[in-house]
C-alpha cells in the first residue's frame, strides 16, 4: 500500500478561506454580468441559431468574444489559483429559454475546460432535479435528500440555478485547504489517516469488466508537486467496507468524523441560496460542496432545477493517479463513462444498482 506524502506546513494562500471571511456572503465572491456581456450573449446566440447548432456542436470558438474573453480569463484564474469559488450572475433566465441558458452556460464552461460525462447517462450538461418519485434510489444529484460536503469527479464543478424548490435546497461550501491547516495544527495523526485513504465503491458506474470497488485506496488528501487535492465522498468508503464485509479502520473513522465536524463548523462553511440566474464555479480539488434537503411544490415553478457542469482543465492541477475512481483517465481526468441501458441509481442498503 502506497501512503501519500503529506504536506507538513501551513498553506497560506487565497484558497485557505473561511466562510466567516465573506462579510457580505455570496456577494463577496460574485462576478456580475454587465450590459456589454449580455449584448455579447445575444450576438453569440444569434449565430448559434443561424447555424442551427446543437449543444454537442458547441466549442470554445463559438464563444470567443472580445467583450467576454478577458473577464472570463480573470474568473478562471480565481477558480484555479485564487479562492477557488466564483458566482457568475445574472444569467437572464427571464429573457432566454432553458435551452438558450444551457448554451450560454456551456459556453462559459468552454473558456475554463472540457465538459465530461457526469454519469452512465453520458450527460455532459447535467440536470439537477428530483427523480425519487420514479426512482427512489436515484443518485444524489437526481434526488432531494441532504448532501454532505463532498467532491465530484472533475477539475471544476459548476451549478447554474434555473428554478428553486418550494423549500430548502441551500448550497454549502468549505475550503479543504483550511481544514487541512486546522488538522495539521491540532491533530496531525488523524490527518495522516486521511492521506492513507480507503477503497471506494463505484456504485455500479464502473466500466464493463471492472471491479465494483477500486483496487487501490483513494486518499482524501493527496499532494503532487506541492499542490494539495481533496477527493471525498464518504458513502463510497462505507459502501466499499460493507461490500468487503469490513469496518472502516478506527483511526480513519475518527479522522473522518473530525474532518466532517470541522467542515460544517459555522465559521468554516459558507452557506447561501443559489438564486435563479446564478451559477457557481468551484475548484473541485480545493473546495467541497453540499446542499440541504429540499421539497418541491405541486406547481411547475416550485420544482428545483439546476444545470450542472463537470469540467476537465487542460494542463490543470497536478494530481496523483489514485484519486481516479472510475478509470476514466483516457477520456480526460474526470467524469463517469456513459453506458447504454444504465441509469444512475444505487441502493445504499442492499448495494444493488
């Protein structure tokens, strides 16, 4: 078993933030679209419609615009090398159709990276909605339950709100760099257990012929060339332990409990409602995300609907191969490969897909 080399110094950069640092809440991390940006959106959409392009046709060249390029480069720098979290707003959801918002949102993403598949559905532009009435075991982004702080399977993760639910659905974020700093100071022995990690259950979304559990430990914290990365979905560890008929090692369990408690500390976690027309982009290697449970109403405008992007960044953050859960390195560094006939559904109790 290979144990990741551990960073043993405090990381003092903009990525080591606390929610309490943002005195004005999400406004402190917001990038506001100007009339010039909206005019550029109009011009881009007109060309897309004139050429009758679909989402799968759209590349960076279609969104190359002098009113956008320099500002989007600054946003990208903030995501990659700054605080790792930016809200872009407002996408004009009252002016454009859902399809048009999807085109523009995808277009912003092309300035940052390449959109990868988010599930066995092959959905490169994901739709975050509640499907539990028809699929009680729907994967997290297709369910309405509370999600604990975690990371996804790409370099950048983004959510764009089209519509809120009747109640609930608050977004939550925490800097993994801050938590690493706190644990290094207070309990370095527990931090070492997080570098060691544990195998992950692939929840039925592995490639044909692959084992249901990773053949290697997936480190919660790892570093390469001095860059810290977090990869964390706790339920994938507990599912793996259950599948193998084991218990999580006591030291790891203690470390995970400590990590989770710290991540949810009121001064560390940032919580807000993502309003329709707001899109949040986060560095998935340094920032974890979550949401509170939500309840849709009976009326169409009371049903939560977000768009989602998983983006791989060319020449992005150096990472260790052990954080690759699905063996998708040949498709980019993230994502989950599409598979005909499958849906993203997994029963945590029976471990059945």
